[in-house]
């Protein structure tokens, strides 16, 4: 069995460029860290590192351990936090996983309601991709996940509740010529500009690439990013026209940018995911209700999640 100290050193070796830096980050000397790693390799029965250009690099076997090392340390940290909460008289903790743009645009107001109903709850918010957050839910590392995903991506591993459909929107600086036109821009017009797009590893980014290809247009983005708000900030600096999903468009409008609807997505949605084997209760159930009610109120007030 690996000790917490060994796990922490392995994580540090994954994150830091040298043994010296890794050792310092976990408050060890370099010789002590090297000795611990050699002992660990002997006990495990395989090499964790290879030396390349005077630096230690994780071997294939060593790299395969890293996800579980990170999970184990995360679980240990969670136990420590819970024990601390109990000592302080706070016995309820709510851990939420959310894609970055949802964490920015939806969680703050929803958590106000949670705080009002459960003033003593301790909150932890973890960021990640939709797939990472689903994994967190399945492993019970988070109580509730807020994701942008395709309708079938979650599968049977967790409970998925659709909150709202999503659309693609073009985001312009107010001074951009297309932003001044009354008629909404066409996908062809935006694609011809070489837009700023989301990575195709993300549902909205993949939908953008597929929509442009389906229209028989050339897909030549000038920039590709992994966050909607990054794309919007680039547009704010007049670096180009961005294509983002509905939450990104709302962020753009908050920044004083112009967001115009391009098309409704058929296979991407805003959704909640929760464990199959543990019903939502307490603060988690309260957060779910706040998110559902908040979006329902938006829709009742005329805000269109699909048409933006």
C-alpha cells in the first residue's frame, strides 16, 4: 500500500519539472525524495521513471498510475475536510462539479439559495470537462455535476436531468461591421471570417465543426480555445468573431459584447448529473431545485435558451 507521503511525491513529480522542485513542493530534501522513489519502485516491481536529458520522466507504467494517485489524494483531502467540519460543528458539505462557464454563469445565484436554506453548509466547487465531472459523480467525489454534454454522453453511469437546450451564437465586438447589421449573421458569413472556436473536444466545439462541414463550408478557425469566456475575451479585444454556446453568449452580453444566434444544437444540452445509487438530499437537493427554478424563470420571462 502506498502512503500519503508517497502519493504526494508522485503527484509532485507529475506536476513539477525536476526532482528538486517536486521534493521542495512536498517539504522533502532532494536526496530523501530520490531514496523514497527508489524504494517505491522496488516495492512495486517496475520502473516509475526513466532519465531523459538529465531529467526524470514518467514511464508508461508510472503515468498510468497518476489518475488513481490524484483520485486517492483527493479522497484523502475530502476525509480531512469532513473531519475538520465535524470538529467545527459543520456536518454538512456540498461538493459540486461544474464546467467552467456554468460555474461562472449559473452557480453563484443558485448557491445564494443554498446558503439561505443551509447556512452552515461547507461548499467545494470543482472544475473539469463534462466527462471528468461525470467520472467525479460516479466515484462520489462530487454530489452533483453541472455539465454541457451530448444527449447520450452520460449513458447509464449516472442520472442525467436535462435543464435546457443550447444554441451556437456568434460573438462580436460592438464595433465589428457584422454587429451593426440588423439581420442576424449567417453561419457562412461567420465561417468565412476564420472564427475563434471552442475545441472540438468540447460538445459545442464539435457541434461547430460539424455544422460548418454540414453546410459545405470550409472549417478554418483562426483560434481554438477550451473555454467560452476565453473566446469572448478574445472577441472583446477585436481579435476576431467567436462562436460559443448559449452560456458563453450570456457571458459575452454581460461583458458588453454583441451575441447573435446562429443555430440551435440538436445534440448538446445543459444538464445535471447525479449518482445513481444515492438520491439527492439536503443541500444537494436544494441546489438542484435552485438551478431548475432559475432556468424555468428565465424561460418564463422570455429568455430563450435554444434561440438565445
